[in-house]
């Protein structure tokens, strides 16, 4: 029999198909099952208006038959089948899509054909040394066999087939040093591929599965009897068919969502939140999203990869599509399914991303809306979520120069020193006294330390609340936000807190002028460790406090010091002394007595005490210990 040559520069194109277009050999089964699904769709569509088809909706199926002895894998469908001419056109001409032609000729919202490019069939040659197709078209008594061993060409000849449909037989290649082709003949391997790529094909995908069962011990068996097993086979459906995200509202229970989440995203815990989303119009899609109850073990590592599973008409295209989620929502897991995606020829990548951008935008709005609802209506659950993922949202505010702050600021919560609980920025502003001008915050390594800072206590003493910030990103985040509901943020450790009344300001100015010589002497004694020494009228019980001037705060200095290449960045520190404290009285008396040595000793001790209060290490522990001991003498 004469061997026919492929059209369209077949040898080069088929070689490209096998070696370049597809990056993953295992997707061959996805492609062949999708083609079989299209064939069944075509006959099913015809049956809607043609009673002679004779098949009901429950009669359609795709059957997989592996055979290790002959090293073959068969993919059998009872779809519309192909004539000799269609075999010639669809399989003899690479990149000719019969599915696309059928969809063009029969436009209908109910018709969801998967195939577009007519190249998926040839992915079979990545794993098969020979491909045999026996097909009988609906309405024809004659079947035809198409056979090829690759780029050398193909043959078409009459064949026998009792039923309408297509039977594809792949002769699986022998194993090599780098590739295990046997897995495409193993029941478990095939079942795994179906679950991974084709679980939501709308027709049953069936395969004969073999199971082993223990044989009961005979009554007359001795003590040396060994357990025996017997095998039996039965046809099993491998796919779920109806995706959980396409079910009508109310058809899926919380338990079913939880089981789907745990099975598909490898979590032992139920999700904290299930979000259903869909869109119609510019782009059609269905999605089911999950917010985990806790962060996965690798969440804050380089190995963690964000993304949603992307399906096109029920067929998995990408296991993790990063473009569907912004970084600040990278904790979200889930599935997006759309038939409107512009896929590339291998259906592994997207040709255009404008559809993806629309879906992403809608999903982002939906996630924010659900998180806001959780924050408002289930604060306990939201605070548990925040412990795991709040850091990501704050980084999202800070990243890209604050481009996303308007999206995220409403979701941020901090611990309130006044309320002794987590609150939103909105709740803070709504509770502000009329006289309060700023949103005050204190940054430290723990809530307890931040609450006990001298300037925190000074702000609280005026009846104003302070947000206690303990993450290294907090201060950077609030600097980017700058203001919220027309209220600016002010760090309690950032110098002038503007707490004084006009009378207090005048009194402080007078005190500063009267003690200028003392303050200058203390500053000089510290030898450049601080930019200035000032009096404070707002400190209460504490004798001293450290504040900073300029863009780098004391807490920022701590954070930056731990980053590579930032050792030289320091805050410009100011030592504040409580003018109403007995310590200040002692300083004035020492200065009046002209004892510069003791004044210098006092200055050093007060400076180190202020550092300890801020959570900074003592610069010279030995000198500090000697200074304290000298006072005790």
C-alpha cells in the first residue's frame, strides 16, 4: 500500500510538533481525550435535532484500554467518527482543525468544543512509535484505518468497526535512560493523568481497573498458611465530570468544598473561606477560591509559588497561573475555568493576556470584598487569618511605591494600646477625639514593649490611642500610606508629637531657652551619639526617651541593620529629658556646681537607659556597668 505524505511541509512540522511545541510529554493523553470529547460533543449536538442518532445523554463515554503485553494504549470514543475524507483532511493535514470548523459552522452557546488548532493529535508521537486510528463516521457503514509511524507519512485503508466512533491505538515507545514510557501503560499512572488534566471532561472517562483482595483463610489451614490474594477487574469512571465551580448555587455543601480544597491543594485543614466567582460579558469564567486557615510550611520561602489552577472548558491548562493573582493575594488557592482564553498552539500558554487581566481584576475585587466582609462580620476568624497572612498585605501596601495602597489599606488591622484589641484604621479614626490631629503609632519588637515606650504613655495620657506595630514592615507600610481619611500618621518616636497646648508650648520654649547651656553640655558629653538633647514636657514617669529626626526612625534602623549592605544607615537620635522629673533637677544642680565629669557620667547613663527602653543594645556594656557602680559608691 502506498504511503501518503503529510501536507504542509510534514516532515519538518511533525518534527516540530513532537520535539518543540509541547514541553511535557504527559499532556498527550489530555489532548487525545479532549479530541474524543469533541467528537462526542458533535454527535450529541446532532442528536438534539436528529432522533436517529439513538444515543441518550448517559450513553456517551470515552474508554481507555492499556495493554502491557502489546505495549498499547487505546483511547476509544462513541462520538461522531470520521470518513476517509475527514481522516485525510484532519489527520493528513497538520494544523487542520475539524473541531474548529464544526464550531464555526454550528454556533451555539451550548456547544463548547475544545479543539482549535488541529495539532493536539500529533502529541501522541511524543510517546508512541506508531499510531493507529480506526474510525467509523455517523451515517456510514464503512470504517477506515489511518496509520502512521511518524514523519515518513501515513496510510488510509478500509477497516471493520461495528459501532460509530473512533478507536486510537498508541504503540508506546520502549523505555530510555531518561524517559520511563511504561508509566503510560500503568493503570495508576493513567488514572493520575486523567485526574490531573481531564477530570472535568463532561463525559465519563472509563478504564478497566484491577483490584486485589485477600482470600479468607480456610478452616483447615495450618499455622504456616500464608495470606493469598485474588484479583478482579471492573470498569471504573476516572473523572468527576461536573466541576465543583460550575454547579448551581446551593448544590454544593461546605463539606464538599472542604474536601475538594484539601484533596486538590494538599492541606489537612478546612479552608477559612470559600469564595465563588463568575463573570459574563467581556470574558466568561467560573472560579472557586479558597483562603487557607493557616500558611503552608513553605509560604515565606523562595520555593513557594503563587497561582490559581487554570482550566479551559474543563481541561487543565496550567497548574499554577501566576498572572491570575497579585502578589499581595498570593495566599489564595483555587481554580479558574474559562472557554474564552486565547491559548497558544500547544494549549500550554496564553497567546494574549487581556482576558487574563480582566479575570484577575474581577477576582481581586471579589477577594477584597470577601475579606472586608470577614473582617466586619467575623472578626475572630479574620484575626486568625491576619496572623498567617497579614504580613503579605502590609508588604503589598509598601511594594511598588504604594501603587496598591488604596486596594489594601482598608484590610489592615493593628493592635490598639487603648482598646487592647485589634482594630482597623477606620475604627481608629472613628474613635478619635475631636482634638486629635494624627493617627499615632509606636513601632517595636513586641506589643508589650511598644505599649511601655515613654512617648506611647505620653500619647495615651492625653486620651489618644496608639497603634502598636511589631512587624518589620509596619513602619514602612504606614510611611507609604501617609494618611488615612485625611488624618496623617505620626510615629510616637519621631520627635514633636504636637500634644501640648499653646500654654505648654510656651512653657517648654521658655524651659529650653533657660537650660540651653545644660542641654548643649549634655549633647557635647555624648560625643555625637545624638543630634541634640531637648527637654520634654509630655513625658510623665520616665526621666528620658529617645526620639529621632529625619526619614529613618530608630525602629527602621534596627530593620535596615539586618539587611545586607545597609550597616551604615542610622537614625538621627534625639535625647529627650523630662523637665519635670527629679533627674533633671539633679542635672541642673550638677551643672551649677561646675562638676563636668559627673555631668558627663550622668549623660552617658541616661543615654544608655534610653537605648535600653527603645530595645537597642548598650553600646559599651563595660563602661555602662562601671558608670552605674561609680554612682553606687
